[in-house]
C-alpha cells in the first residue's frame, strides 16, 4: 500500500509529502529544529530562498546597467594612479604601488611553452563547462518545479512522469545555453565581473521570449491577429562584451580576435542540419548566433596557440644567434617544431 500511496497520492496531502515533519508534535518538531545539526528546510522555503537570491542578483544587475548609462566623472590627471588591487582608489599610498606587478604577470614569465599552451586550452574548456552550470542557475525555477512535481505532484502528473515540467526545463536549459553563447560567454577577453552581467542578460532575454510566446498563444486562442515583436536577440558581429570592461592586457588580443574571418560556405552548410531542426524562429536565430560565436571562440583559440608558437620560435632563434642554444632548442629544430 505504501508504494501505491506514494504514486497515487494516498490519504496524505501534497503539503505532507513536501514536509515529512508536518505530522510530528509541534513541541517535538521545534526541539528537532533547534537541536539537529542538519537544518531541514521544506521545498517551499527553499523555493522562496532561491527566488530571493535571484531577485538580489537581478537588482544588482539593474544597478550596474544604470551606472553604465550615467555619464562617468572625469578623473583628474593630477590624481595618482593605483592598481585595482589597492583598497584606496583615491590614490593613497600610490608610492607603495609604484613598482607593483600582478602575480599573474610574474608567474607568466616563468612558465614553460607547454604550460602556456595548457593554460589556453584549459581556459577554453572551462568556459564551455561553465556555460552548462550557468544555464542551470538560470533555470533553477524550472528545475525546482520538476522536483516538486516528482515528489508531491498529482496523479496525472506522476502517470506522465511530469513530462510537461521536463519539457519546460529542457526548453529553458537549451535556450539559455544558446543565449549565453550568442552573448559571447565563451570569450576569455574580459574581466570576471562581466560574466554575471551576461548571465542576467541571457535570463532576461529568455523571460521576454516566454512572454511573447504566451501572448502569441493567447491571440491564437481568441482568434485575434498574431502580434509582431522585435527580435529578442539582435544579430551581433562581435561578442557582447563592453569595451570598458576588457582587461588591459588582453585588449589588443580581443581586437585581433574580433576581426576573425567569418565561417566559410562549408561550415555554414554543416550548420544547416542543426538549424532545420528548430521550428521556432527565435530559437533558430539564437542558435545561428551561438554557432557564430562558438566559431569565433575557436578561431581565437587557434590564434592564441599560433601566437605562442611564434613567440617560442623567435626566442629560440634569438638564443641561437647569441650562441646560447640549448639541447631542447636543437631537438625542436631537428624535428621542425
């Protein structure tokens, strides 16, 4: 009977299923909540906490947007300049920061050629993996709805294995992934603070897409003309990364990467199969822009690897001209590397 009660609802309510401590004596429950080392939270409390965190992130993102729109104050040339690591941007203790060098630049000078190549490859792999994690964060509400359906859904939802919630989550995850790629999330030419802005912008675009689809479906049901909307994602020629937020050491590399060649006819033809599977026009446009940005990211990766190899070859030739050629240099020259 326990199995059938778990699947078909039984005599317990959805509240009892979501809160296993509901049937306990109130005094015992209060004692357990105070003394237990593991703090138990119900699904409703967890959902409220997540929504509060999401609202805080959104408010922070909107505040940044307002600050970017406001004209920035001109900084006096007489004011001493200090690096961003300083706790006093007004220029105090600037004399102590005069000969400061970031730790990353110091470590970069002692890295071998193999370590430099691995840093480039690892950074690209990390960006691809981070897209999936970021899309899951943006789809946390859909994932929670799926979980609530499986634990405390009605009979019809359980018989269908919560297929409606599963489709809703899959649509959110796939679309958020496309939007993150299309907005340039794969690019490594930016400060870490920009990642959150891109994440919030992708989420805003997806919620706007949802509202438009709901209005179109409602117009069809009522027999009204289908409303026309502006494209949620404008076609971009370069990744959506503000120039002011690029790091100083990678600005030149970013400019070179943005000028990468467009995909050739063979590459565009290979994308056709993926695009034909998408019936929604907005999804197709987002997928096309995501493929373009992914192609540019790969081109940037190739350019960085080629640049490292060229610098290595120049250093090897310089050592050879000075008579300081090493055994490693001779070995690489013998094999044409």
